[in-house]
C-alpha cells in the first residue's frame, strides 16, 4: 500500500475531529460570548457564518506577542480582542479553543502540503 493514501486518511480523520471540536467550541464558548453585550462586538469581522468562532479560537490560542501585533495594525477590526476574551473565558474555554485551533490549522495545512507533495510526484 502506498504512503499517500494512508497519510491522506490520517489527515482527513484529523480534520473530521477538528470539525467536531469546531461545533463544540462554537456551542460552548462562542455562544456564551455572543450573548455578553460587553464583548459581542469584539469578536472580529464575520466574513461568513461561523468565522467568529475561528477568530475567538485564534485569539485564545496565540501568544500575546502575536495578538498585540494584530491589535496595533490598521486591520485590527478583522481580529477578535484577545485581552477582553481572555478576561471573559475560563480555563476550560481556553484549552478547548487552543486544542481546536491547533488541530484545525495543523491538519488543514498538512493536508494542503500533502496534496502539494503528491502533485510534485513525491509519492510515486
């Protein structure tokens, strides 16, 4: 059996698990944050439905050194306010958001890299 289908199956399974955590994080954490009038408008721009879930997960999982750069940029309205979110979330929310964001980004990027390697003939 070739290596490419095996790696593709592992990456697809990881994306499936990440999408389950996407729904859980949205229902548990982001729903609670949307109801809070103080931070309802601080969740970043929602390009498509559910994009604010990714904004909140990114704000909770990235270190303060990176989120400060987002806050000072002219495009700061696109990102969630990490200081305010960290103040209004508990430890479980932060762990869930970090786990979801890391799993989602790493599995998505690894699948894209895997497809690129296959297109370049690496697995032949």
